[in-house]
């Protein structure tokens, strides 16, 4: 892990997508009013498919509570 002068931490490798998305969905579902989660992905086909698969796996009740989960890929 590398830490920048601003305190940002960088780690090589792919992120823990299920944990990150679950955390974002739960945080967003706690926000009052209209909301939703948008996930943008740009990278190799394997990463794009992993993101799509992770987004499809979000629990239906959580998906509804947060206002939906959408994936945009490039």
C-alpha cells in the first residue's frame, strides 16, 4: 500500500467489489429523498463482467431501498 502526501491510500489489485457496493447501497438507502447508486466501470472485459455480476447480486430489498443500482460501462 502506498500513501500520498494528501493521505490517500493506494493498493494494487482489484477492489473488493461486493463489499464496496454493499456499503454504498446501505449508505444510500439511509439518505432521505430520491437517490440511487450508479456504478461506472472502464477496464478489461473481466472487470466489467465482475462489476455487472456484483450489481446484479445486490439484494432486491436493498436495491429498492436505495433507489436502484445502475451500471454504466465503457
